[in-house]
């Protein structure tokens, strides 16, 4: 079974690593910017260069992270023009940002390579998943385009790409499908350095270098040309393009001669006398190959044309390879060009066949796989059936049900492609390590045996309690199945609760093995299974095994990480490798993987393996039918009653089967839907003890999920309260006679524990008993459900009755941001929730792409909610890079609409009365009461306008459509540090400089959280992050200083855990400031390497050490004003005391203590100097410029004036 | 010329002043400063099993946190090599110290499981430590475990370690033993080369602002020397060939003189160094030399044990608590 003999080196890796290995070996400079799903390619290169890995010439490539893809493309352009070998990696929007430079690079015939993990472009929605809409948007740039369709090809074509760029001078865009190839783990044969050297001709490298820009042989590039010559010059490069196909084919041939892997610009597979042929490129090729082989085995005559070189389009090759017998060709595009005659590949093929004279062939088009939609042999079989019909439709879709335009073809659900592979499916949680263990398992099998191996991983969109499904195949033949497993030989369920939320055993084939992690012994588990599971185990005659993995993991000291417990069970039961060999190899891999983390980690994991096998037990399925209720086979708890139909389907994971008509046409979705998703993921729940509570509101303000609520209400509301519902008299004099309840939402709480951690009230008799305490969810969830339902029905308190500028007061306001899927203990979401409490009913949010756009706007639900009147935050995400500008646009529109409403109102004064018009015009709307009054006036206005007929009717309708704009709106531009400090900084700067009344909230996690911890310019000196593996060398940018330099921008730096009250006041002041405002909010993140239940303590320590000083810069027109107010005290602890409690800093201390000490000392110096500067700044008088002639103008830029006065 | 030379654990030291395990000995730079100031030897900070494991597990958990849990994130941190984690950090410090210093370097180990203790003591010995100090630091709060069982466990450990390492072994004792002299002799019988008296525990304190129980490091005061003085004085005649180190309350050269007089081969300093820096070693040495000169001593060897329980003019204070007499002699201040 184990590998014997020698051959080419093999590796079991994903497509990103396959491409990056070659790119790193063939580059001198790597510039990049992280974007899913291409980020890992850059990260690999950074890791390798950091470890000193050299390229084939012996140099360590310089890997540089840029501020955006536009920046990366600019740097790529420069590096290539200077004559170095430069590359970058990107996808989707990132590729779009590179387009301007790509035109330039190609226009100047400069060899360079971009590797693209092809991904959908954001249109009606963002999608991080794979299709060809990004690369198709680049097809006019003049770059050669190579399409790889598998992990092996991503490796091989990376070499072809680099070599072709050098040989032809035409830059190359090498792409493969995002996720399906970029993240699919496969066993491949590696190219060695000799292979690389053989194809990369040194004379081409030297020629490229000699063309490089140099004052020793100066030339001018990038000239501006006039109508006299521009056109001719554009045509001058034609011979280079004409030479590309032959050059690429020559390289493919050279590669084939060395490796045995023969490639063509276009390849044909199938029956020599095929009548029906499909054309496609990318990962769909794998599924198509399986389909045509199986169909031809049964005598059908079908074929497949695989496009490898997409630009320059190999028309002649395509025509030559298309069998002369073919009468029907269907071209599959994985992109959509609305309004075009057809999608791009289709048009190319039509033109190619037309030009070649093959006009007898009927060419049709099929669109498939957008946003990683599944593409399977059954769908292809359906397409071939459509092609055989008497009059096949010209334009169809594959993989969906289109009941609007009726484009879809029906899959053939009876079609099966046989496989010799063992197929295994694992259901797990993101936090339990299932995916990581499976990746390790695939590598183990792939690299220790002659078996081929494939792994593909599916995740849901939440960051807490996310479900993962691993699809693994192992077999004696190369695996081409580029689609999910539908008939598994082995099914593992790593979380018992998942049995109730998904039909896990649907995927099991008859007689499969089923492994369940359950908190029950083998002889008692049966009675605890949902009815559907019992039914399926019996009906499919599954071999059923159980293990209490959580118990084993706890026993050996691994906490909630059950991966090392479940993995040996898979090996023991699946028989992919003989059991003893498998376990020995598994232990070896543990020592290899965890060796650098210390013996304790290795020992615990090894112990887990041994204990797991002892604890694994076969379940004897009871002979008699029992407890099965056929009427309720699956007890889905995921969807709350009353959810909108679409939300219900999406939450229940039925999105795949939704027809086109079920989806909105323009991407607009209802808000307030997260409340319908009852995930019940908290294993512990906070339970309130009103006898101790002091009404402070801290638990509610820090709750990242709005799952702890506080309400004050009239005692009469307690009529009909459930028996267990708790309340107390409101403390203090501000709300006399009212009752107060702090209530957990038991199905929405993640059990993160932040509320308990922050609670300051404790029992006198036992200090560890607080006013809110974590308790086992199993003991409390059922009891708290009716309490929560009752709590929700209690009317919200009149907003005007409470002070908004206190912690308690703010927490008595209804949150309109609730139950997000953010990480448990997220440091960002409490700020958004607070914002929604203060301004939710009149707030417009422009949200930059990032964590906040994912937990804020990723289907199936959104946490942005509505109040009882149907008002709530209106939320939109434009892009990552343009959020400030987008938000400004929304503001400009509102101002325009408001001004127009006022103008019309004034015009209509004679018809609707002076009194109401004046009242509407003069309302200052400074507080909730005044806003409520204005809304009433607007309602009256609309009533009056509706009654107008005759000549005023048209104007009345126009004013009525704008009347709501007479109520003040507040505009919040929200995003993370990646946006504000890096990619969106230019736009942010411009918007702050515009003087317009917008509010900016920067959720500063000091790292690119959403894409996995890459350094941003907000990353502090000395912290470890990706692209800063040896600790960030430079200091964090002082974003507030830039904003303050304008003088008229309200700027605040806040940290909820440092001072909740200061945060509340800063947000209120920012909203009230009539000009631009910037609030920079310290946001703890899982990427800080902290226990998230202690988030607020870390924030407090950040403030206490002076690392994160709290301040508010409140511009004032008053003479003698001191706009800069320091809200935190002078540092009382050393920075290192704060820093070394976080793994992002302590990791460096353990890998390079000298450097860690050096950087921490530098960071301490940063802090000391900044504090000194801020103390001086607090004494600086500065008045906003005004024109009454009395003010004494101070220097415009007092940032450099220190204590000027 | 005063001869300060002494022998500790079979190692020749130029001075009886030794830097005890503390943050003052956690870097090469500090160790070199101590050597420069005249320290006879240095004891590196203790390698604590619980601490090492906790840190390793924490780093491991943080590295894994969030990994592969949603499609955009494989992991949150770059792959890293922790060459300075736990034992490796100590090993590197020993290697560096041995390469750049001439005075003996003693490694200190504190474990909870026998296997860990043995493995790491052996590792540090192989790594170049001149001696191993076993730091018997534990809080025995389990009412089911007898004093005998605890002592037997330690004796077995010493037995096993003696078999596995060639370098001298010292044991740092807790002052809270039912029969200190008995346990000390049994340790020596098991092959221990020296005893260090006594360990100072972190003691919990109550924060009245937060009502948290906090583990505080309280530096010693000169008063703290009295307990080890008694026991060195008692043990010296009982264990004539065993190295004895006095630690706790050594703040000055006069304290060193006391230690040597009762029978200590070395006096170990930590709190004084943490308060005043490595230079305190030189100051203490100068004080010691001055005292010896004034008293006419010409060598430390001459002094050592000259005031033990066998050689002191009146040894009764060693044996009896003298509670009543001492208390009676205490003059109550006028606080009324």
C-alpha cells in the first residue's frame, strides 16, 4: 500500500500552493494585496521568502504587500519595466483594479505574470466564489490568457505562463477556478528546478533585463501620442501576438516531453465521430470528461473541447480539433454579460467556426457555475440531451431552475458516473478543527500511498458556529470529479447537534459507514437520535459507530478541539490504509505538525489518538422499529416561525433548489432577518440574577450579538408574564416606578461570556457569583425561550424618556443590529449595535467590504433590523476601495433631496398653509422628541398633499415623494482598518476633506481580519501578522492625526472596554457635528491571539498602557477653545505587559526574542512620545476659521506646532 | 588579600555571592552583567512545567483559533517556528551563557510530573548546565495526599535523576516541611549534592478595589534571612559534605557574611538585584570584604560554618523557638 520506488516528487496540495510554488521559484519580485480566494498564493510566497527559500537563480524573492491591487499592479508595472521578473496574485475586484496597468504592461510588451484564482465580480451582490467574470473582464487587456482546469494544471501552467511571457514578451494572465481549483487539495506531480530551468531560457531573461529602464541606456516610455501615430503604433505589436500560440504550444510540448503530461492550446476528448461537442475551460472540464466517457461507453457520440489558451484565441486549433462529424456544439461560459448576443467564449467559438467555414455546425450557448454553483455530470448529461433535441435552444443555463426566462436545462438525475474512489463526507464546525484534520489526512494518504486523493471543503458564511462539510475522495486513478460527493462510503458527523439541523445522512450510500461524535454511549445513543437519522440508518443499513470525542478531547487536555480524536476513527473505520500503518503515520504527522509548539501539545494529541480508538464503539441498531415518527422525520430547529418565505428557505439550506423567481431582481433584501435564524450554538448561556443587578447596562453594551437585552417598562406589562420571567425595580431616580429586565436570547447567544466578564456587580457572600452568570445551556435554554418571547413583546420605552449619553440609557434603546454571525466575542459588533441604538431609525450605512460586510450582509440573513414602526438602518455595501466616496454619494443625494423638498415646500406654502411649512422648515431635530414631532408633521404634510388636486397635484406628488427627507438622516461610513488605512485611504481622506456632514466609523482590528490576518498599516509595531511574520517593523499609522490636520473634522479614538461612556459620547458628538466626523474604534479580534471572552479586559489594558489613548477632537468656533481632549489617564503599565498577553506579540517573543524586545522597546518609545505630544496637544487653542474678522488665525497645521499657543 | 573562593556543588566559585533564579538571570545581557559584577555563579530562572505547558497550549490554541472555519480564512497567523518556547528558550540561554561566560551556570527546573521533570533536567544538563537545581515548589492542598507520599515522590525523582545526569544536583526546599532535617538527610542519601534553603512562594493577595485574588511577587526583605539562617546553622553539622546555599533575605554583604558564618557555601541574591540591579553584587562583595577585613578573616573558607549549631557560642536559639522570652522582650510602642 505504501509508496515504493522513485518517480517524480509528489505533493498533496491545493491549487493556490501549486501555482505559487512555481511563481515563487520564477520571480524576483512578488507584489500583492490579499483577496479571497487568491490570498494564500501571496501568503505562501511570503512564508517561503521569510524562510529563505530561493528562486531558481539563487535569490530570495522580495515579497511586498501593497495598499491595494491597484498599487500592486503599479508596482508590478514598475518592477517589470525595470527588467525584473515580477508577478502578482489576485481575483475578482482585485483584477479589476489592475486593469489600467495591465493595458499598459501589455501595450509596452513587458513580460509579467498575474495568477488569478478566478472569482465572481460583485454585481447584484458580492460573491467570494468562483466563476470567470473577473478574467473575462480582463480579456481585452492584451494579456495572454491561460486556463488551468485542475490543481496539476495550475502547477504546470504556472510554468508555461512565466516562460511564455519571457519568450513572447506578451504578459500572461494564468487563471484557474476560485475555490474549486484554488482550494481543492489534490495529489500532483511536482515540477523540479530542472524542469523550470529547462523552459525558462536564460537568453529571454537577459533580453528582458536589458530592455529594462536604465539611465545607462535611456529610453522614454509611456509617451503621449497624437492622432497621427497612435493607431499605427497600436498595430505595431501584432506580430508578437501572432507568435504567441505557437510559442505556448512549443512550451507545452517541452513540458510534455519532460513530464509526460501533454497539453494543447485546445484539446479534444471523446468520440472520434462525435456529433455533439461541448466547449469549456476551467474546472468544469473534470466533470465534463467523466460525463463524455460514461456516455460514450453506452454508445453515444459526444465529445469535449478543452480550451487551454484563451487569448490569443486559438481559432485555428479549435476548428482543426472539432470532429468533422460534429453537427452540434454547445459552448459553456462561466460568466454572464447581460445584453450581449452571447457570453464571451460562445462568441469566440461562433466567430472561429464562422471564419473557418464550418457554418453547418449549430452552435449554442450554456451558462453555468456562476459564483461556484455546482456543475455535475448529471447537469452535463441534461445539456447533451438538450443538444440532441430537434431544435435545441440557443441560450440556456445549467444548474439552476429558471422559471422566469425559462432558460434552464433539466439535469438527468438518473445518470451516474461510476467511481473506484472511496468517498467520505465529514460534517463539522469551524471551531472544532475538522477541516484542518481532513487536510492533514489527505496529505497523509496522498503522500504515503499510491492512492490519488482529493479534498474539497464547503463552509457556511457565519464566523461563529459555522458549519463545515469536507468532501474527500481516495482512489487508484486520478480523480477528476470536480463536484461535491453525493453518495458517500463514509459519513462522519463531528457535532451531535448537527443531526438536528441538516439531513446529514442524505449523502450516505447504502451500506456506508457512519461515525458520530455523541455525548452518549453506544448502547444508549440510539434513543437520542432524531427520527430521520434512525430511519436512514435502518433504511440504508449503515454500519454505525459512535465516540464521545468531546469527552476524550477534554480528558487529554485538548479542550474543544476534537479533530485529533475523530481523525484516527476515520482511519480505523475507512480502511483506506491498513489501520496500523495509518495510525503510525498519523502519529508521525502529529509530531511533524505540532513539534514546534512544544512537547505538551504533541503529547496531548498523541494521547488523543490512543484514547480515541479505545473509546470508539459500534452501535448495534435495535432490531425493532422504535420512536420513529414518520410525520416529523427531521426536527429542524434552525428557522423561527414567522420568517419570510425566502429567509426560511435560505436558513434551512434550501437555497440550491430555489428557482430564479424566488430571488429579488436587484439584490435588495429585507432587513431584520437574523432574528429568524435560531442557531442555538451557545453551550453556555448568561443567566441574570436581579437581586444583585445594579442596572449599569455594561452587559448589554458589550454583547457582540445583542443577545443580552435590557428593557425598562411599566409594571403593568408583567401581566401574563411566564412564571420564570424575572424583573426588578429600576434603580436610581431617572425611571421612577418602572421595572427593568435583563434577558438573554437563548437561541441567539453564542455563549462568548463577555457579559459575565464585564459585569461589575457581585454577591456579597460569594464574589464569583455576579449579576449575570454563565450556566449550562442544556439546563436553561428551554426555560429561557418563553421568557425571551415575552420580553420581545414588551413595548420599547419611549426614546425621549432616557438619556442617550449614558451607558445605561443607551442600552435601554432598542438595538437595530442583532444576532450577527460574527465571531463569538467579536470586538467590532458592539460598536455597530450601539450605533443602531442611538441612531438606528434614521441611519444610512455605507459599509466597506470586510468582516462587517460579511456578518452584516452575507445571506442567508442580516443583523440590521427594524423597529416596530418599520424603520431601521438602511445598509449597503459598494466595494472595498470606494466606501467613503460611496457614503459621500449617499449623503450628497440626501442633501439634494432635502433641499429640493424644502424648495417645493416653500413653493407649496400657499396651498398647504404657512404654519406647517414653517414648522417643517424650522425644526432643528436635535433630539429624538423633535425628530418624532417632525415625522408627525411629515405625515400631516403627506395627508395634505394627497388632498390637493388640480394644477398643484403634480407638484404635490413630487413633494410627497421627497417629504421623508425633511426628517434628518445620519450617514455612517463604516469599515475596517484595511479599508480606512490602506485601500480606501485616499477616498477617506478626500471625503473628510470635503467638509460634508458624514460620519466615519473605523472598526480597527489592526489587521485584515476577514481575509485571514494580513498586516495593514494599522498593525502595531512588533505584532506578528501575515506579511509581518517577523513582527511589524514600522509603527502604526496615526489615522486620527491625518483627520485632525483638517481642523474641521471631529475625530475620536475610542475603546468600549476602556471607557464605555466615552464611546457613547463620541458617537453622539460625531453624529451631531455638522461636518465630517471620524471615530476610530479599537476592536479586539480573534487575530490578536486572545481569549475572546476577555476582549474588554484587553481593551482596558490597551488604554491603560497608553497604547490606545482615548481622545476626542471637537472643533469649535470659540476663541480659546481646546478642541483636543484626552479622555484616558497617563499610562500606568508598560506596553509590554499589555502586548505580551496577546499571542500576536508573544509569538514573536518565542520565535525571535531579541527582535521582540527591540520592537517592543521601539513601540514603548512610540507610546511615550505620542502621549507626550497628545498632552501638549490638549493645551493647544484652536478655533475654527470664521469670517467675522475677530478671530486670531492660528497656523493652519498645528500638528507640527506642538504646544503653540 | 581576602580569599572569597568557595566550592558549591563541586564547582569552584570565585565568590560565595550567587545570583538566584529570577528575572535578573533571564537574558545573556543580564547574566554577563552579573558576572561582571562578580557573581560566583548564576542560577537561571526556573523552567516551570505548568507554565511551559500553559504557554505552549495557549500559543497552539491561538494559532488554530478560527483556522479553516470560514471560506476566506485558512489561518490567522503565518506559520512560525517557536525556537524559544519553554525548554528551548532555556536551552538557548544556557548555550549562550556557556559560550560567553566563565562562571558556572545552574539550571533550575520545576515540574509536576516525574517524566517531564526528568526529561527537561536531563535536556538542560546535556545543553551545558553546570548543575541542576530542582525547585520543589508546589502547594500541597490535597487532603488525601500525605507528607510521606509527597516526600517519597521527590526522593524517587532525585533517585531517577541521579541515575540520568552526571552534573551535580541541588534541591531547593520549601520551608514548610514537618521534619526538615530528616527530609534533608534523605535527599542527601539519595544522591543530592546540595540543598538550597528556602524557596519563596508567590503568595495570593486580595485586591480590595476589584475583589480579585491576585498572585503577587513580594520581594524579600533583610528580615527574611532569619529562617534560612536557622536551618543552615542546624544542617551544617548534620550534613558536613553537602553543599548548602542560603537564599531569601540576602540583601547585603553583611547578609552574605551571616550566611557563610552559619555554614552556607554560597549566599544567593534575587530581590536585592531586582531592586538595585546587577551592581548590587559588587557592592555586597565590597561590604563582605570590608567586614572580613575588619574582623581579621582572610578567607571565606575560614568563616564557613564557624557559627553553626555546633560551633556557635550559644546554639540554643537554633533549637528553640525562644518564643516566650523573645516575646517578653518585645517593647510595645506607645500607640495609645
